[in-house]
């Protein structure tokens, strides 16, 4: 394209028309970028929710196993204190559920600490 002809065409256009075209081009590009980021944000939110649900059910499966292991260790290493704890919690079943809750919370606390170190 001839540069003289190009500049003549540019002079013929009004300033307002050029402003409108440039504004429309910028607005369209911003809209397309926002849609792209919003879709990625929505997908990341879904993935994060799925990950949390997975960890919840995994901790529900691991907590009884860990509680049984801790209960077994306490019963063999410190049986006298275990009896005192059972009396304090009004039974061995309640003590086991307390240990179970402790294990469930410790899994989430460990996960929270690993997430903090990762960031």
C-alpha cells in the first residue's frame, strides 16, 4: 500500500471515528480476556472443591485406622493412664471416639501445614 494514500485515508477519517474504532477494539479484547480468565477461575474452583471432597473422604477412611493404631499403642505402652483416661471420658468407646476425632483433625492440620509450606 502506498504510504501517501494511507495517510490521506487517515486524514479523511474524523478523530471521533478513530477513537470509536480503537475503543471498540480494546473493549473486545478485554472482554475476550475476561471470559478466558473467568472460565479458568471457574474450572480451578471446581477442581479445588473436588480435591477437598476427596481429602474429606480420605480422612474419613484414614482416621479410624490411625485411631485404632494409637489406641493399641496406648493400651500396650501406658495401660494405667489409658484406664484413667477411660474413666475420665466415661468409657472406652468414648475415649476411642475422642482419639478418632483427634486423628481426623490432625489429618486436616497436617494438610493445612503442607499447603502453607507449599505456598
